[in-house]
């Protein structure tokens, strides 16, 4: 049995972490049985969430989780697409994971109201005495990471522009397809669904929600994926 160490449901999403959401999606697409466990980041093999435990084999990082599922369990995440299409798929994944993800981090952590609604709650389990200190320290680390990435150096208008470019591109790539690359689900859908749904999460105020909603095909894709893969969440939000 495979255990996925993620963050667990929060904000109407299967995981607060888009990478944990992606990892669970990879398991769902694979069809393999799995169970979920709440990750303690202090025990994270590479200091990040998620990771999996596959009968004692510990695999951190979603790229390597995907490779592990392919190599150990013979899962084919290619969807049968051509090499060129798979190349576009990988570029889409990295657009979302290495760029859009940071817009989302900026919005959730560095907007005061969003922080109160979201990340503030991540520390609820910490001892009350040191909770404010931990909160402050982690927020400072996130500020530094966002600055080091580069997204943190743009003003709100700049971030909105970058979000629009990425979201419009996602809508153009999806087109009329049921799945991101065409008629069949593939590994890229794990990322596309997880990261776009996380960005569009209505719990947080951000210009990116309206940017997603400008595209009927993206909204329909998110609805379709939620109904197919997380029917309980679809019911809860309807
Ligand atoms: N490349 C990793 C990225 C995972 C990642 O960035 N996870 C975030 C949560 S969404 C995390 O654990 N951040 C904590 C930190 O960077 O200290 C993957 O694909 O799994």
C-alpha cells in the first residue's frame, strides 16, 4: 500500500499544498490503491511536502513520485501522446510549478487578509506560547523565497500581468479538449488540475480567480476534473 504524505483537505481543496494535490492526482490517475497521511514537515525527507511511502520506499518530490510509479508499478502517464505533445505537457507542468505556484504563494502569504484566512491556520497545532514566533519566522522565510524567486520583486500590476499571460496560455492549450493535451488524461493533468484549482480557490481574494473565470473552458475543466476525481468536494461546493 502506498501512503501519500500531504497536507490534507483545506480551503475546499483536497490539499492546501498544490504539490500534495498533484501527488494525490498522480495516484488517482494511476489507479493504484493508496492512503493519505498528514505530513509533518519536520520529517520531510527533502524538507518539502509531499512524499510517498511505498512499502518502506520513501520517495519525496512529485517528479520523482511520478517516476517511481512508472518504474515500480509500470504506470504510463504519457496518455499515449506524441513526444512533441509530451514535451508541451512537461513545459506546462513547469510553467505551473515554477511560476504560477509562486504567484499563488505570493497571494496567499503576502496579502494580509489572505494570510489570515489561510496560512495563519497552518500553525494551529504549534504550542500556543511559541505559535506567534513560528508564524512570524515562516512568513519571513516565505517573503525571502518569493523575493529570491523573483515574483516578489514585481508590484501587484506586474503579478496580475504575469498571471494573465500564464492563465490565457493554459486556456489556449486546453482549447476544446476534455483533458489538457487532448482526449485522454495524462500525467500533466495532475499538475494542471491541482495548480489551476488551487489558483482559482475562492477562499482567497486575488485577480487570478477572475482571470481563470474569463475562460469558460478552464472553468469547465476544473468542474469536470473535480466531479471525476473528487466527487465529494464537487458535492460539497454545489
Ligand atoms: N519540487 C517539489 C516541490 C514541493 C514544494 O514546494 N512543496 C511546498 C508545499 S506546496 C513545501 O513543502 N514548501 C516548504 C518549504 O519550501 O520549506 C515537488 O514537486 O514535490
